C-alpha cells in the first residue's frame, strides 16, 4: 500500500504497525496461518482465538516478525497487516472501512493512493464476522478514525 512509502520517510518511530502499545496484535485466518507456517517452518508465532481465527504473538510489546526495522515475513503478512492503517469495523449490523487518523499521514492522500484497498476488503468478506470481533480491537477502540465507506 502507498502508506509504506510514507513510513520509510517517517520522522517518528516508523514502527506504528509493529509495536503493540496502542494497537492490537494482528489477527489472521487459517489460510494465512498456513502460509506463514510454511514460510518460516515454525509453529510458535500465534495464539488460537477460535477454529479459524488466530492472533500473532507479541514479544517485548512488538511483533515477533519485526526485525531490523522491517517485517521479516512481508510477502506473507496477514491481511490485517496489509490493511493498516485502514481497518474494518462493525457498527450494529453494518461493516465499514475506516482509516485510523495517525498524526503522520495525510488521510486524503492515503485514500487516493491505495486503489487496491477494495481487493483487500473483499478478501476479508468470507471471515468478516471473526475479523471484526470486538475482542480483537480492545486497544484500537481508543484511536480516532474516519469512516471511508460502508462495506456491502
């Protein structure tokens, strides 16, 4: 996504998607878990939430895959990671694509420069109930966000 170009030039920590003091650890489905497991040949990187929902483990408050200032599984990272700073929330019976209002990003530019966001949203649709489970967003509920659009 286009936001990572901005992250490369970040004058802040540049680690807002991998340090879990303000955000929750990413969730992933079974298919994503298998891809990562096959890539790293290790089973000790997640905790099971339900039959088809898992969460990346945290080590010292950081993503266990964040090494030397970058994601060590970038090509295999979960959709939740690919979406950030976008996200999907459920409000009532409806789902919405949102953008977290981080100090370091221009929200208009972020929306304009990420045309592939719709494809990522579509990939979540089959497991959107699990993806948007409120237990996955205890910390992120405190972040300000802008609703981009309703997901149909």
